[in-house]
């Protein structure tokens, strides 16, 4: 199991290690190397199976959201041999939107 924390007062998103790693690698391939993406990837490389999106700036989180949305639109999980993840991805994107709203209003 793998999880992403989006914010302290938001539910943890559990998508599984394989899909989270796939999203992170897709983001790196799409937008390039970023320190925050490398940190997320290293967390999974070291076997923690958890990464904290809540620590990202609004810009970083927006960039991650855009890459994750592209991953979902392109049905990338099927190319990776994963089960249908449309609903799972919608849950992640919804949580990220809530967090972005929090960052805007605080």
C-alpha cells in the first residue's frame, strides 16, 4: 500500500505504491526534474510508501495536479498495466483541489 498526505486536516489518499510511483514518474517525464518531485520519488525509493503533498507550495501543488490530471486524461494507468483507476484518480484530484483552495484562502 502507498499513500499521499495532501494536508493535515484532509484524508490520506491511498492509491497503492505502484500507481503513486507511476504518477510521480509520469510527472517527472512530463514537466521535468523538480526538487519536490525528486523528494516524492525518493520517499518511495527508500520504501516509505508515503509522500507528503501538504508540504508543497501552491505552485508546486498546482504543477503536480496538472501532471496528475494529464496522467488521468491520457489513461496512463492502462499503459502501466494497472486496473481501472479513473475513480481513484478523481479522488486524488479532488483532494488536491481542496488543498489548493486552502492555500489560496489562508
